[in-house]
């Protein structure tokens, strides 16, 4: 039997969906889990064993089903469908078109589907775990992990700075990134810039404006997703806005400083190892989210200064108190840096 799961979204969405994907596997042990997702992140999750195969999908276009690929309907009779993409109706309809034996999804009258209620303001990780638990899939925030939070060989000294984001609303100004990079280098920290091929110009601008370009390594446009994950997993610190790479840091327990703007940390912030992560957000708790894909810088993110981020980096880089054997570190809530 095949379980077809739809989450045709980006890196951060894929990683916040990992706990629910693990819950799907526990709900249907022995079944093949096929993830309809962009091929890059889907292939990576397949190699990590989170799913068994990826059905290449971007957005909510028609899925080629039955599918002859590994784990597809042509070599595994029967199909269940799970919507981890959205509240419907369109995502539900995409899966309904594959004619599954059953659909697991949030209730949506327009799609003619009865299911659990969608709760606005729920944390992204907890929302999908709640859905999967209704069919017996045990899962929770602890399932976010993709690797040990303390690598056997220890962490490197490099600080990864990722200045880009998919939307203008979450793109902090390059001049401020340059000041943060300069401050990190002044403290003797080896800085590595990362970004997509489309962000090479931005990273070059940040590197040049920092005034310490010779001490900064620019790897933008040169890393595959697995290579980026390895770099972040071994880093001393990751500094970024609320974008996909921040969730890589959460998955591997890498300390991070994350700049939030349109989206509250209560919706998308780290849920595990909170003592390792510092969030910078200049809004009041309970502030509703704004459009994270807007075409201009979000006002809350614009209120974040370079000094705010430098102070947050200092805090994140402080040695953590040693934990006695057999005890669990105290988890402190993520909160805006002062």
C-alpha cells in the first residue's frame, strides 16, 4: 500500500512537516510513503529516510497519478492520501483527483471533506502533528531532529550568515548584514556566507560592504542542499531571517539567531533546544501575522538594527552551562532580543 503525502512547498515548510511525516510512517508501518514535493528537498528527505520516494511537484498542479516511480501506485496496490500542504480546498482537490481509498486532511466544506478543524495561529509543527495524530500517527516536536544536537566530533568555529530570503518582506537590508559580518569578524569568528544562485549578488554586496571581505568565505550558489545542511549542522552559529535555513539549524541543534518580521515566532519559531536559539522580533506577543510574501520589507523587520543582531549573536555564542549526566537542559521560551 502507498501513502501519498502532499507538501509541495519550500525547505522550511518541508522541515516543519518532518514530525508529521514521521507520524504518517508510524500510523501505517510497512507502507510506502511517497512525498509530492519539489524534487530537491524531496530527494534529500528520501535519502534521510524520512520518506521512501518523492513525486516531483511544485505548487498545486495536477499530480501524475498513478505514478510509475518507486513507491508509486503501479507497483503498490491501493493508495491513501494525506494533505500536509494546506487547509484546502485546492490542495484537497489535487489529492482527491488521484482517487485515493481515503483522504486525511483538515475539514473543508468546499472540497466536500469532513475532518479536524483548522485552527488559525497554531504553530506550523503542532498543526500537522495534530492532524496526523487523529489517525493514530504518534508524533511531536521531538521528531524535528535530523541529527544529534551535539555532533560526536564537536562543532566547528565557523558562523554561517544567510542574508537572503524568498520574499522582500523577509529581506533585511544588506548594509545591516554587512555590519553584523564585520562585528563577527572583529570578534575573531570565521564567517561563511550562504545563499542560492539568485542570491550571489546579494552575498557579494554584503561581503564587500563589510570591509572585511578577505576574511569572509562566500559559498552562495555553490552548495547543494545536502552540502548546505552539512555546513549548518557543523556550524557554531547560524544567523538568518525566518527562512528555510533557520529550520535546518533547528533540525540539527545548531545555535541560531533568527530575525522575525511578518510572522510571529509563536507560529514558526524553534520548538526544541530553545536555549540554543535566539529570536529577534520587535512586536508584542499576540500580534497577528502579516503577509510573509509581500513585495516590501516588513515594518517589524525594518525596526531590527544591526546592534540588535550583534547583541543577539553575542548571547547565542556564550558558552552554555554544562549539563550533569542524566539530566535534561532547561528549555527557555524563545523571545525577542532586547
